[in-house]
C-alpha cells in the first residue's frame, strides 16, 4: 500500500471482494489503505473512495445492517477529510440509521459536528459539539464548540467557553487565544452578546471603489452592525485605521479578519506588520505568527518577507527575519496518525492503532 501498487491492490481487492461472506479482507485493506493515504494525492483518494463504495455495496448485498452502518461511517469520514461535507453528513446520518451504537459514541457527534461546521451550518455544529461534551468529550472539544458558537453569533457564550478552556491547563493553539481576545474586544466595542448575523446585507454595503469617500467609513460601521464578524468589513476597517496611525485598532481589525477568513494571507501579513508597532501588546505578535503560519504555511511567510523587504533593509531586516524564524513552531511537520476503529464482539468501537475505546 505504501508503494506505487496502491491502486492495483485496491482494484484486485474489489474484484475478489464478493468471494467471502465476512468483512475481514475489507477491514484489513481499509486499514492499510487509510494508513498509506495521502490526502493530496487525487488518484489515491479516488481509489480509496472506490474501495469504500464497493464495501458498502457488499454490505448491502449481505444484508448486515451493522456492516452497512460502518461502511457509511467510513465514507462519511472520507468525505469530511477531503472537504466534501454535504456528502459526509449524508453518510454519517445513514451510519446511525443502520448501526445504533454510533449514537453512544462521543466521537460520532464530534465528527458529525465537524461536517456541519464545514458546511457553515454553525448552529447544528454547536449543538452537536455540546452533545459530545455532555457525553464526556475531552477538553479539546471546548474550543471547537466555542468556535461554532462564535460563527453562529453567540459571542458572549463563545467567549465564556474559550475562557473556560484557556483556564483548563491545556496547551491551547494560538487560534483559540486570538479568538478569545478578539471576542472580548468585539463584545466591548459593539455591546452585542449575540446577534443574528446578516452577512449578505453587510457585504452589499462595502464598495471598495469608494474607499476615499467620507461615507466609506460609515458603510463599514453599518456593515459591522449587521454582522459583527464580517471579515471584509474588518479588513477595510484595518486599512482605514492603519492609514490614520491607529496601529492598535488596525492590528485587532486585521487579526479578526484573519480569524474569520483564515485563507486571507494579506490580512495576516498586515496584522503581523501592525504588531511590530510598540503601541501594540507584544504578546500578540507570536500568536499572530503562529496562527497565520498554521493556516497558510509558507505562502504566508513568503508574502510577509516580501513586504518586509519593501519596508526595511540591512540590520533591521535581518533582525526581524531572525525573530520571525525563532517564533515559528519548531515541530511544524507533525501529522496525526489516522484513527481506525473496529467494533469488538462486545459492541464497543476501539481504535486499532492505540487499542483505546473510541
């Protein structure tokens, strides 16, 4: 499976799959295929999907409801991992229809929540994360729950959950620190504990071609009133504030934009540059660099270094470059092992690689 024979092996297994009435072969091949799967390899992804669909067909032919449920669940995981969240939700829901044991599994609600989050269905995601926590999920689910609450417009509740998590003793990711900080600022500035976000209406108010007109700032403020976390509004607010020398306000505006639109490299670069100003809390800089690098990797660093080279030179440029390099996380290549779960005779799902109950 780790060689170039990945596709050939799966083709062969698909051909002989109907010979036996059990699922041992399929389980072994699924585990091997998943362990060797590269999410960026389109050909391997397609072959893995083909394998899982064939297994689902066999499970239906056998009429084994538990196997049908497990097959749907594996497809749900596959589609969630490649970002096809709607397909993922369908298969997760089918899984619980055929295998009721999933309704007793904490991870089922976490993963279903992640699929709803990926479809921007934040209210459903937050409820599912809450269900997982009520069932005893670990503390690392709390920031995911808070994140879904934030995007659902439940700002104060999200802030409270972030605060609770940050006090839990976990080693929190920079993203959660920044979201906690920005939510506190946002609630103080707007006075809104929660709102029904009207993002489409907010976006319609923003016309960057009129950025030099007096009403542009008024439209940005109006857009933020409609949607307190409108990324485009905060990005342009940051531009206006930066030009006015309001470096602290600009830093928070760009950071909030980056947190809402994590793919926005320009927002992260601008946030980083604002954090170089002495007026800005020095603790923000490493958090911004860590979060930006987490989301956009070397694309962020390349854009940041290009911008630094246009503004600085000599010893100052070298000092800043070295400081950024020292601030980056040392182990950035860590990759979580795949979770491969099988049900034992006692009806309990266990992770094959760790032996732990799921």
